[in-house]
C-alpha cells in the first residue's frame, strides 16, 4: 500500500487532461476521474482514476511510429519525383543530341530543349516543396 504525493496526483491529472483532449473521455468522465485522482492517497486509487485508458508509453510509441512513417513516406515521395526528373532530363538530352546530329544546331533545338528541361526542373522543385498527401498508418 504505497502512498502517493502531490507529484503523482499532478501527473495523473495531466494524463487525464491529455486523454480528454484526445477525445477519450467525456467531460463527465473527466470530472469523475479528476475527483478520484485529486483525492487519491494510495497508488491503487491513482490507478483507479486511470483505469481503462491507454498507457502513456503506448501513446508515445504510436506518435513516434506515426512520425517515422510520415518521414519515410516523404522520403519515398521526394526520391520518386527526382527519379522522374532524372528520366525526363535523360529523354530531353537524348532528344537534343539526336536533333543536333540530324539537323545541326538550330534556333529551335537550342531554345526548346533547354526550356523544356528548365520547366521540368521548376515543376519537380515545386512538387517536392509541397507536402505529399498524408496518410495515417496504424490509426
């Protein structure tokens, strides 16, 4: 029968408020549980106030997993965009070289291929700066 102090009661109150803010408790449930937590003298009474709620470590693990999955998704997105840019650049380079070999250097060849490459580069950069659609994995 371990006795609890103000620090443990305050921690329980903070956890209950967090669960309320996440929508896991109604206002009535929060009020009832806060009364139990604030009046708690023993560890078992604090546990009773938190009964049926997810543990704090589990919430941290879920938050970390969500953050990691978003970062991985973002990295995959960036790699895909720049891979497409490389492919488009290669196709434009091959087209430019073929045009020069077949027709020689013309104004059209000298202006259109670099302009197309510049457009591809600007578009790829803007697409990468925007966030990809976020998906919540595991929720």
